[in-house]
């Protein structure tokens, strides 16, 4: 294990970009308590995060989790490096509320070396109840051009957080498929979800945001399970990212039910780019809805 001293950390860079605005994720910040380098961020829940069944899939936490864990790790990058997600895992401890609750994630870097790093985090509800545990593996890549002037880039992309009361009264998207503009077809334990990669869903590198991808994986898995009457309450989501999904294209998420029982569902999900190459390989486990 290789670690650096706190004094050698890079400054935190966190901005509100398209995916953050789409998912109502607030700007990541250094925590005022806890370990040095801890990062916190918040997300407002609501009906725009629900699937047709009326529940919020655990994958809807994707942008919140990816942002906080990535920013925690970015503090450990070298001066000529940037990070991209290699794997993200989320284990749910309870349902994600759809009542407008403000969720909070706290993340920290737990390991890094010359190749990449590992971060972990916890998502809690407004009363401190643990909703999910999460982790992210990252790998370092050469720093993109904007990294040479991060302050200017942050100023150009930053936006004021949207107040909760404005969100509630906006009359915006009524569901997660509407929010992301997805098309979903499902039958006989299989589902296909098509997701256009727009600028509002892109990360700072211009590719499909890993947290949006994470969400689409769970949506596809839910649709596949619903087609056979399987349990659809998210228990865990694990996503690996072998290659990026470029902007201006459409990602195709293909889900196949591996097992569907009364207390356990297991779905394999693969996302393909327009050349037919896998960009995402994932597994989703589910259980019965809470009583």
C-alpha cells in the first residue's frame, strides 16, 4: 500500500456540471469533521428518480456516489494525472426514499499508488440512517488540457445549486426514464435500454458520466426482472468500466436475468457502444420490496 502525506494532497476541485444538475446533486465539499480529506455531498430525492413501479432504484445514487468518491481520490493524484472510474460498487442497506429527503454521502480515499486508488463511502438519510455503503476503484490517466487551469474551468462550469422548493415546484420530469430520455424494451427476462449521451449527462472529460451509467444499469436490470415478475428492490450494484462512452452517441444496455426467485434476483448487464464494443459490464442483485 502506498500513501502520501496530507500536505501533498491536491486541492479539492468540485463543480456542478450537467449530471449534478440532472440528479439534483449539490457541490462536493471537504468535510468539516472526520479525517482530513473526507468529502461530503448531498442529493435531493423526488419523483423524478422513480421507475414505473413507483420506487427509486439503488442505481439512482450513482452520480452522488461517483462524484464524492472520485473527488476524494482526485486529491491524491499526481500533478500530471486525472482519474477515471474503473469500478463502482454500492450495497443498499435500505430503500432510497422518494419523499424529497436530502441524502448525504461521506467519502474518503483509503488507498492509492502509481496506478490508481480506492475510495469508500457511506450514504445516509436526513436522520442519519445508513442507506448504502459504496466503494470505487479509480485509475490514473494523463491530465486533460483543462486541468492546466482548473480555476478557470471551474468558473466556466459552476452553477448555483437549485433550491429544494424550486425543484419541488418545477413540474419537471415525472420519472427516471423521462429524466434521462431512455427507451426501454423488456420481455422474457431480458431488457434493452438505449441512452443518448447528451452534454447534460457527460463528465468533465466529455464522456458519459460513470454515475449516470451506474443508474442506467440498475434501470435495465429492473426492467428485465419485472418482465418475469422477479424481486426488484435493489440490494447491490457492481459496475466495471472497460472503456468510455463518447458524447453524441447512444449507449445500448442489455440486461439478462440470471436468477429470479422469491427472495433473490440476479441480473447481468452489458452496455455496448455504437461499434458494438462493451463499455460496461455489471451485475445487479435484488430482493423483495420492504414491507
